[in-house]
């Protein structure tokens, strides 16, 4: 049986994964959309080099979507 209750610190605040959930959501959505676009492009390619390029791009975006959101506004 798992406990899905949120973690609470000693101050009584609920712990969150990120202070800015909108930034995380935008980061996740952007990278997953880019990964899907690259995945769809694979089927339309004829050369092995082009297919490999889009496969790599797809995987890079999927990995980025799993990584913590970075502040790119600076």
C-alpha cells in the first residue's frame, strides 16, 4: 500500500517539486511536443542519416522533458 499524501516539512508547508509549476509544465509540454514532432518526421525520411538525426532529436527532447526545468529567461 502506498502513501500518496504530500510531504510536509517541519514548518507545516507542503513540499513541492518546484517553486514555479507553470515553468515546469511549459518546459515539459514544449519538450514533449518537440519530441513528438521529431518522431513523426522519422517516417518521412529516406536516408539512414536523416532517420538517425530525428531519432536522436526525439530522444534528446524526451530526456530534456524529464530533466528539471532550467531558467532560460536570463
